[in-house]
């Protein structure tokens, strides 16, 4: 059912939804996911039972259980972790993961770590390939599984996409969100036919592959072949492998993400946006993976709505020595205002949520002038469309300005906005002869009329 949900999302091309996940949210999610994975391995490192709860509760549970830890297990895991960090520093050509893996298998088998010291090992693995089986489940059961499957879909896709973006950014390639949906659909449908578990992108597996030097999709093909050979012939080889060593491999693989300090870099750029990453990170650690992503996404979207409802509106003046150029008077005090003319540049898209704010800002700018202007020019270069609510509010502003003896001009108006203005009577309220392709032409027209 999860595969069908992925397939439906892929066919509907819902990958665009990922565009609403900002970089701070994705970075916070990926860092939280890396910590989530690492903490999930700590119990194996100490040889204690797996604690329940969120990530913070798991850490507390591990601390509580430390007196019952198997310290031989811990020494083996800690030694493996130390070698994983130190071997590449000594010689980068040494495949540290493989060396540690096979050394641990050999040491465990020779010293009988499980039998003599109670070290948990992988143990007997089933040998052979799974058989193809078409699930025979009643339709009502499928329908009952749709909602749970959608929850699994959200968790799996969020994790997969977070991992994909993390490594795409690191290695300089693009992620096709729709392609990810289709790939997950095929993987999950195939897994269902062979009695497998739900398939999805994995932070730990991807990090281990990268640490082993993987760079292309050929890695997965090689892994597929090795997996088949292992299932057919080599599963007994891995039976003595201590679970603490597996935990060390995974912790080492995700450590570079935990230590990357991405949120600190974002904080240097924006002290506001970094909080979306912190909220997402906290949500993942204090609640769970999906909830953390949703918290970050909602906070990010609410901020976008809030920021767009408070647009920047600039008063423009002539740039000295550059004919026909105008820029913000507040940022460039050396600019020269046009006498009797207020030039307003709308620096954000005007829509129903901010149209009233724009109207009030323009009225405030007029009130703060030494004397009322005879004309107001609106630079509409940032507007590519306008909704009905905004149209009515702007039209009422134009009417009010006309009532106060102030002429209204429009400049830099895009074709879709012009078409909309003709349909709604917005242009009629000021006259199409007051619409100019540039601000400078509007200024020249006003100056010529004044003469």
C-alpha cells in the first residue's frame, strides 16, 4: 500500500511540495535525523537493552542503564569507533570500514566474545533468496491500511529527501523530487512481492556508503550483486560480528553531519531563519521524525506569510550622474527627489494579505512629505499578477488620491497585470495615458504637463 501511495504521488508529480522545505528546515531535519540515528545505536555500543521514547528519553534511559552495561562490548565498540576515525587520518587509502568489520569478525570468532563475555553478535542469518509471492489480502484490508500507509509515506519520503539533499549539496548534483517518488514506488512494490520491509532512503546506509567511497549509482548495483552473493553463500561469515561494531560503523558514518555546524552557518546569515532549523531539530529529538519535519515546515510557511504581509515599499529619487536611473532615497541619501512627485516602488508581490499594508504605507509616505505631491508614480516592476482583493483596495487608494488632487501614474507594468487592470477597471480609474514603460518616462510626462 505504501508503494501505491508513492506511485500515486509520483504520477501526480507532487514532488514540487518539497520546494516549501527551506534550507534551514532541511538542515535542521537532517541534523536531527543524524542525531536520532546515532542515539539509536548507543545501546548496542554499551550492550544494554534498547530504551523507548524520543531521542532525549532514549539518552536518559541509556544513562540510567549504564550500571548494567557490558563493558567488554563497550571497549570493542569504542575501539572500532576510534579506528574508524584514526585509520583514514593515517592513510586515506585504507578502507577503514572493511578493515574494522573483518577484524571484528575474526576477533569475535577466535575469542568467542559472545560465549565468554556475553557480547551481543549478529547471530545466524537466514540464507537464500526470498520467493516471489503475490499478497492475497481482502480489499477491505487494503482500504484500512491507506491512512497508516500515508503516514509511513510522509516519514519515509521526508527522511529520503533530507538524505538526498544532504549528499546532493555536498557532492554538487541536483535532486529530482518526482524521480525520488517513482523510485520509492518501484522499490516498495517490488519489496511487497518478495515479502520485504518498507523501502526508503536511509541516513545511516547512505552515510556508510559515502564513507566507503561511493559516488555513483553503480554503488547500488554492486551492493545488489554483493547482497545476492552474501544471501546465497556468505551469511554464516557475519554471524560472529559484534553488534557494537555495527553501531560504531553507523555512528562514524553520520558523525560528519552532526559535526557540520550547518545551523551555526545559517545563524551568521539570518538570526531569524536559523530558528526554523532549531525548531525542526528540536521537534525531531523531542517528539519524532515526522513531527519534527511538520513543525519546521509550518513555522517556515507561517514566517513566509508574515513576511509577505509586511512588504518593503521604497521612495525613489534620481541617481546623480546616471540619466533615467532611480533608487531608494533612504539607502542613498545622495539621490535627488523629483519636486512634487512621490515615486513608490513596491518591492514585493501585492496580494490580498498585504494590500491594506501597502495602502497604509503609501498614505504614510504622502503624509510625511513637506507638502502634498501633485503626482504619485507606482513602480510595478515586482508585480507579475494581482488578485481581486488587492485590485479593489488599490482602486480605492487611487480614488482617494484623485479626491485629494493627486494624479496617479503606473510604470514598469507587466502584460498580465495590464490585462487584469483592463478587465477590472483599474486602469480606467487612472487613464491608460498614465501608464508608462519606465519610471523616467512617467517623470518626464509629469514635468512636461506641469509646464
